C-alpha cells in the first residue's frame, strides 16, 4: 500500500494516470483512423454487410442481381420470364422492394430474402415504379400513372393507405428519394420543361423546387450530411455530382461524363455509378468528402446493368436467395441456315424485301415481339432493306451494311394517335457522338403496354430546325403523356444495333436531316463488313464494285476502309498513320 492507501499501477504509476494515458492513446487512435478513411458502417445484425442490388438485362429481359462491394460475389436474385426493375433494400436488409411487370402490368413487389416469397403490394392496372424505402422501414414512396399522369405516392406498408403527394401536377413526377429524417422526399419533375429536382414535405404537403436550371438533373439520392447525389446532363456530358439543397448549387465529380446511374453508400461517404465502355458496362467509385478521381470497382458487364441500389443487407440471406434461383444465364439464340445467302421476305413491304438468311430469324422474332408489345406491325413495312451493290449517292454510305443484307431502315414517321406522334425519338450523347432512341406509342393506353416516356422527344420540325434552333438540328420539345415501348431496347435484345448520326463537315445531322440515321439498325454478328459481304456476294462482284479503284473513286477514307475490313493494296499497308479516324 502507498502512504495514501491507493493501489499502485504498472511501473509505480497511480491508477488515475494509467487510465488517463490509455484514454488519450485511444482518442489519438480513433482520430488517426478517421483521417485514414471512412468510418465503419453501423451494424444491423450479425450478418450486416454492404451490398449492391441492380437490374441486369440478359436475353431480352431484366432480372435482379446483387453483388458484394468488391465485386467478388455476384448473385442472381430473380429468374422470372418478366422484367424486374428499381430494387431498393429494406433498412433491416432482409427484404427487397422493386417494380415488376407481371401479366403485362407494372406493380410493386416485396421479396423476403428469409423465405424467398414474393408479395404483391399494388394491383392498379396503371404503371407503378421507382419504389424507395423510408428510413423507418414502414413506408414505400413510388411513382404511379394511376391518377392520369406520373405522380409521387407514399404507401403505408402496415395499413395499405396510399397518399398522392403531387395530385395537382400534370407533369411527370418520378424517382423519389427519402430525406434521411423521413419527413420529406426529393424527386425528379418535368413541370418546368426539363428535369428538375423538387421536394415534397410530408407534414405540410408543400412541394417546392430544390434544384433547377438549364441542366437536366436525375437520379437524386440523399447523403447523410443533407446533400444530394445526382446525375447532371449538359453539353453532351452526364456527370455524377453532389448538390447543396440550401444554396441550390452543385459540383461535378471528376469523370469522363458518361455516367447513367448513381447510388451512394449507406454511410453517404462514397458514390458508385455506371458508365459504358464500348459494349461493356463498368462500375466506378469516388469519395464524396475528398472528391477523389474515380476508380474502377469489380467487374465489367457485357449486358446492360442499371438501377443501382447500395444498401445494408444480410449476406447470408442474399446467398440463400441466390440458391433458390438458377444462376446460369443462357442468351436466346436464333436458328440460322448453315449456308448464308440472300432470301426474299414475301410478307415484308419495302423496295427490295431481301435479307441475309443469317439475320432473318432474329428479324422475324423482333418483328413479332414489337407487334405483340405495341399492338401493330411496326416492322411489317420498312423504308429500306437490301441495297444494290452499285448504289451510290451523296447522302448514303457506299460501303453500307444494307448491301450485305444485314441492315434495315424503319419508317421515319407513323402519323398520329389522338394528337400524339406514334413514333418519337430521344437524343442520347455517348462517346462524343449523337445517338437516338426510338419510342413507339402503344395502341392500348390502359397500362397493359409499355411505360411512361420520361425523356423529352426531339423536335425535328422545320420551325425547330431552322427558326428556333438554327444549325442545331432541332431541340427537345415538351414531354408527352401516355405509354410507350422502347423499340431500340427490343432491337438490341435481338442483336440489331443502332448507329450514330453523321457529323462530317459536308454531311451533318444538324443541317442535313438525312444524316440523322435514327431509323437505321444493323446486325453484324461480330463480322467485319467485308466478311459479311463475302457471305452473299461472289469474289467477282466484290472485285468489280469494291476494288481499290472504286473505293478511291467514292472517296471512302482510309480509316473507314480499315474499319470495314476491306483489304488494302500493298502500297498502303504501311501507312498506319493515315488510318486514324478523325
């Protein structure tokens, strides 16, 4: 015992000094760990982990998948013949809410990962989508067409009561996101003629703008510090950004400007988003605090991935659900003849109704599917199919895939349905080039066909092209109500690819409407143009019409000759510097 009667600690230190030293050391360690990286996520049970859920489109339909943050584990969660979209994790990580199209109708569903049972939450014949789980786990916000236009609803999961938060808005209101306090929802609205972010207060019922401007704002998601993560479209770019609702300002993160989906981590310190890389999709991540240069995470996908949702989930339950469904994915394969040749399609209305028999099965399958979806035979009549090998014009490609029997041009106009065009095109900027997505208006507008078109159609009228936006090729026009089918997606499902518009000095879509090319779809099956031509034309025909003299006479640039796979004469084979595309 010491003279004071207190016990002595190690090395003769008093117990008070020992514990103070330990406390100081612990605080220093905590502070150092905080500087080194994000704090650990709050635990939600023994198996709580961070997981990504998303929709993955394979073989012509969307299923739900889940992946561990590092991409090391990839699980398929649904394997139905229907589409499932927009997953959202429950706060306890044991359930997944999403929209699914069952019996031609989009409704909300719950998947219980503990039992594998699916529960249908809505039964209205009109479209329900974009579910978002409230922080307390008791409510789901979603967008619905049940009131005649897209509105934001809140569903009480205990009582089944539904509340329309935007009943007086005739615009598209969709993609709701809960504020962390659970008292308000941010959402995308088109009421100002573009995509803006609005806020709906659940207590007062007040709806007010949060983020507006000439830019297009999409995919809002709240961060834990009260800021918003979102996508910003402008100047041929789509960037991931962080916005401050208090000031109405936003800051884009460093990136390539090709993002099309984004989700924050549960602690709000990181963002992950998707970008295309050719025909692949990659997952990128950046820090919301230090705004680091994005790094690539996990796996690339050959199929389309979208609707990212990062949340806390029970990894054991995710694995258990994956064990209930088949994990293999077998793309649909169309049967083809062993001997390629040009064949006539007698039921096809176009100038020369011939195609390469290798693509005929996929074309017929696409034609049937589109007719089933929209209610009319859109591909029964074409602007063009096969093109003669000697065809040449100032407004066409001399080495066109039409000449190989592997391209079709759809009709440019389908007329009107109750005052609305039956064919709409939406501009999409990718890789610095302009592409178009073709949407077809459904014959039935009762919710049994398609989904709302939430992008502004492009105005190609004379007034838009030459008076309102001269030299710009037109401009977006007002958003349209009703139900539409994404024809471009169905074509991609069947292996038919779109091409970009021309922007050459002497042939530019902004000044020449024939350079738009939104109507052109081709199926290459991985062949070069020259290989495809060899399937259906004799060597004599190719030598006569596509020999080197003919290629030079038609001023086909060397980079395009290389792209098409046309053989170079010996004197050109070493001129690699001239093969680079402008």
